[in-house]
C-alpha cells in the first residue's frame, strides 16, 4: 500500500521528476549498450579497458555538460581504442543525465 502511495506521489508531484527518472534510465540503457564494453558504467564496477575511466569519475576529468557536443559530433576523445559514436539530441540528454547521476550530488 505504501509503495502504491509513493508511486502516486512521484507521478503527480511534478511530471519533471518522472521524466528525469525516465531519461536517466534511458541513459543507463544507452551506456550499457554502447559503453559498458570498456567503461564501468555503475557506481562500483570496474572498467574492462585499462584506459577507459569509470563513468562515475568522468566529472573529475571533464565538466559533464561539455561532453554533449562531443557526443553530438562523434566522440573521438578518450582512450585510443574508443570508437566514434554519434547520438541524437535526446540520447545525449539521457546519457549526460545518467552520467551526472553518478557524480557528486549538487547542492541546491
């Protein structure tokens, strides 16, 4: 009963929260499909490629928002074995949202 009430509150407390959660989930799915072969995409896993930084630590190397342009134009930075990827604007937003969700929590 409590879970149903909580889900109801989340769904109607503001559509933005639900949409943001959906975008983060979509971003995680994209990371799993395109990036997990080399990068650690979770909070505790290890990268399978020695030169591929874990997503949870990308904020230490780059301002995450600046990665959007690289994703749009075909990312060519990173480790030497990294393939070029081109993502749609919606995919970029989802992927950046997911990566940001792994970093340090922002203060409001």
